C-alpha cells in the first residue's frame, strides 16, 4: 500500500477541493493518504511518503503561490531527488504555463515526476472532478 502525502495551498478553495478528490481516488485505490495545507507541513516529513503530491493554484502572471508554496517546494527539493512526486492545481486564466514551469523545475532537480501535472479551470466539477479522482488512483499506482 502506497503512502501518499498531499501538500497544497488554496486561496479560493478550488485547489483544496482538488486535493480532497485526489485523496478520495488514492484511498479508493488502497493508498494511505495524509493531506495537509502547506502551512501545516514540514519538509522533514516528506521522506516518510512513497509519493509526494504538491498542489497550488496559478497566481499572478501564471506562477505557483509565492508566499508559502514556492518557498516550501524550493526548500524541499534537495530532499526530493529520485522521489516520486505529482503536481496539481487550479487556474482561472492562461494556458497552464505555471504548471509546465513547475513540472520542469521538479524534473530538472531530479524528482521522479508523474506526468506533467493535473490542472483544472476554476472549481472541479463533473468531468474535471472525475479527472481528479482518476489522478488520485493513478498516483496510488505510480
């Protein structure tokens, strides 16, 4: 059974809802899941997870949330080399550039990243909610 840590930042609740749906899918697939906001998490605990999942909405000019999430991931990166990880987040504008850049940042740091991340426009509902649950199942099997 995979142990998954979901660490996220959410401003409007859309990314939080994605985290809940991803957790649901991972648990349905038999994984053990810990879900925390980035302010509740510590870099030290990441070593205890088989897969680390980071979530952030697109902010400003398509960037990862800059006050908590980006600094947390930057400080965690040295300990994530060869670690399995996945990314997700919501957006309200743009084309997902922030997720492409974030994926590249992790891959270039030696993280074993699952795909290129899951993005959802605004709040997950219908097909996008189903995609979050499916993503959680895929993470559990990663």
